[in-house]
DNA sequence: CTAATCCTTCCCGTCACGGGAAGGTCAAGC
DNA sequence: GCTTGACCTTCCCGTGACGGGAAGGATTAG
C-alpha cells in the first residue's frame, strides 16, 4: 500500500502519516523506489492512533497507548490509569472553559449591544467594577 | 516604569509584555538607555489584555477589543458581537470535550483495571466492537 | 512521448509565548 | 573608583501537531 491508500483507509492526511513515522509511532517498510510500503499492521496502528487522537489523547499518550496495545503482557490497570488521567485533564479544561464562559456571559448580558459606545464588557475588561478577571 | 514594575502590576510576565510590544499591541516609550519606559496608559492596556486573555480571547480578538476600547465612537453592538462569537467558540469546544469524555468514559467503565491484559479501552481504540471514534 | 498523478525530502508557518545566552546599564556598598 | 548584583536589551531556539508548498523523482494512462 502506498501512502494515499492508507490515508484514505485510515482517514488520516498523508502529512500526518509521514509525521507519525518521523516521530517513531510507525515504521513502514520502503520499496526499491523509496516509496513507503505500508502493511496491514501499519494501517491498523494508524487507525488506532486516529481514534486515540480523536479522543483527545496527546501524541505522547498515544505512544504509550500503542505500546500497551502491542504488549501482550500489559495490565489493563495501566491502560485504565492513562485513560482516567486523560478524563481528568478534560474535566479540568471543561471547568476552565465554563468559568470563562460564566464570567463573559455575565458581562455580555449587561451589554446593550446597540449603537451607543457604553459597554460593560469593555469596562469589565478594563478592570472596572465588575468581576472580570479570569485567573486560574 | 521599567518592565519589571509593569510585569508585577499587570500580572503578566516580562516576556509576554515584550511579545505584546513586538506584535504591536502596545507601544511603550524608550529611555535614553534603551530601556522601555511604560506609562500608566501602557499598564492599563496590559491589564486589559491580561483580563481578555484570561477569558480565552485570542491575541487577534484582544487586538480588536483593544481597538474598540480605544475608539470612543464604537458601538457596543460590535463589542457584544465579538464576545458572543467567543462564547460560541467556547460552547463548541466544551461540546467536543464532552463528546470525547462520554466516549472514553464508556470505555473506561467497561475496563476491569486489574492485572489481566484484556482491555476494552484498547479493543475500542483498535476499532473493535464498541463505538470509539471521535469524529467531529 | 507526454501529461497527470503519484511519491520523496526539506523548510517555513502556525499560536502565544518560555528558556536561556551574550552583553549593556544602573544603584548600592566598600 | 570598583565591584557586585539586579536589572535591562536583543537574538535565537523550542513547544504540539501538524499544514502548505517548493523542488524534484517515479509511475501510470493514453
């Protein structure tokens, strides 16, 4: 299989696949012409990576997941720990976003949104009376 | 005021302040020694930027917000539109995170998390039976 | 033979800075 | 006057996870 075939079948852009090889996530063979020659196992790994990335795992987390996936002697506890840590990361990010949202929504709700220049959003950002800061 | 003073007073790192000057968000004066000489108005802008960044606005959004802030003839509708667009962006991001969370949580809940190698998380990522993809 | 479509590597750009080197300046203490 | 230490300056590289595009070789269809 050439790169375009695995790209289509895995749903990943060719650029991404080359990048994954560059950082050592996959090691496709090479044909006599210098072209990458992907095996089914490479395609399989790429699909795995695509799904893991789609769930928000970082590349380094994906690397560990892939290592666990290939390690027949793994303990499912290790996989679960990795996944739960990631769930926790997402929880934190959501909380941050929600906090920012709440603050901004409050400012927005007090803004007339008309042709006049008076704007509680701007005075809030300028450190006016409202509680505007987004300290984490 | 030298950079360290504005850094302390604005809560922004000196590196960030230099960066903001480099991209034209602020234009502090320069002393004879080449040092940046910050006015109160510069400090004020930096605090504004710090709060806007704290609410998750991108640098370019901050640039527009600052321009609106300095434009006495602005319409509050323009500010509100910018803020509401950002609220919408956050809404989308939260929804994405929640979707990923839900999928991963489902996989995690079916994982024993013990010393055995069988792991629904890995089989899910490998494209097994479960619904694992995180297509957006 | 040509044209189109692949493939390769290489390098720069993204976003919002952080780290650190090399070197100039300033204020305090001796 | 001299040193010490805390400042300041610019410059360049690194981050994460790729995307865009150039320059050039390979393959395939007609």
